[in-house]
C-alpha cells in the first residue's frame, strides 16, 4: 500500500513539473542567426569602381611620369641636333637667328603654334590676262622685320608643311630690297668677274601688309636651300630669278657678321689659352722685366 501511495506521489509531482515547464518552453523564442540577403552590385560598382582603386591611380601616375620623360628626351634631343647642325651649317644658324628676330619684331599677333591657321594668312596675288587673282592662304604669318642689309624677312608656316604629320614647321621668306647687286664670279684665269644685276624689284612692290592679311605679288614661292624667295614674272612673261640676289646678300651677312663673331671667339680663346699656360706667362713676364731694366753705360 505504501509503495502504491509513493508511486502516486511521484506521478503527481512529475505531472505538476510538466504542467509548469511546457508553457515556458512553448513561449520561449528561438533566435537563429541567418545571413542577410546578398546585395547585387550596382552599375557604378561594376564598371567604375576600378577607377577608385589604388592600382588604377598608380598606373595613371606611372603613365604620366613616363610621358613626361619621353617629352623631355624629345626636346633635349631636338636641341642637341639643332646645336650640332648650327655648328656645321652657318646658313642654318642664320635662318634660326632670323626666325627668332622676326618673331620679336612681329607686327601681327601671331602666337598660335599648333593651330597656325588662327594666325594672319599670307596670300599670293598674280596677274592673269590683266586681272589680279588672289589665292587662298598659302601660309600663316609668324613674324617679320627688315634686316640691316636691306632684306625683308617673313617667318611663316606654309600650309601643309608639317613634321611627323602634326607639328608645323617654320620657314623663312627672304625678299631682297636693293635696286642692284654685285655678284662675284670666278674665272679660270683666277681673275674675279663682277656681274651687276640692276633694276631689281623692291620689297614695297612685292609685299603689302594689310589689316588681317599679307599680300605677296608673286607667282609662287620657291625654296632656295634654307630659305624661300618669291617667284616674279616680268612684263614680257619671263621669270625673274631672285635666288642670286638673295644668296649674295646672305653671303655678305655670313662673311660680315658671323665671320667677325668667329674671329672674336678665336681671339678670346687664344687669350684664355695664354693665361692658362704657365710657360707662356713666364716668358711674357721675363720679357717685360728685361725691357724695364735700365743698363748704365760705361763711363768714357
């Protein structure tokens, strides 16, 4: 009997415990860590996100530095080639100096280097059956001035005359401005013959500086070495060759100005060599000392 009563007590205790625990278990909230849904990348993140990455900007900086180095090498090499060419070709040096002077004395505002068509145009004016025909721009002005020997110089960019298809080249037009010129011709008997060319056309009859354009009264422009000259036509239809007068005037400049400068440089270099030679300095001082010593004459 006691065993039955004990079992009944155990059963009642278990029943009471279960009635108290089950509601607590059913009311408890189960927390489960679930990952958030994947976010689809936007259009900007997909195609332009690389632009904000350090790798892209490092590549950009490297590319810019590389281009700057190439540009520096190009201009240094260009300067070295021009320097060596000027040393070997004095007419090239003359052309280079006169282009620089023409830009300094320019009467027009010709500052555009790459888009040269924005500078003042140069047109040709020719005669055809008594009518004046004005051409389309054949060149664009870069500078002009009158030299001390009387020539009129115009630096210009000829239309379509580019280097490497992109960079416009600057050319030099020389217009003589003398009524006559003497040309020395050597003969076989070693005697010089002087040929005088008279009635040369003047610059005022060849070139006309207008507001916004330059007119050159010539048939065309012809290349003569490092320079260009206008091609003129006389009343009888014959071509007037201005290459000889231009060459003679430039030859006088070379023999006068540049030969003087070379002689001056040679004299300065010789003086510097004497001052740096100790033996030569000793000889000079010894001779100067001997000339200053007064030797007494013997009493008679």
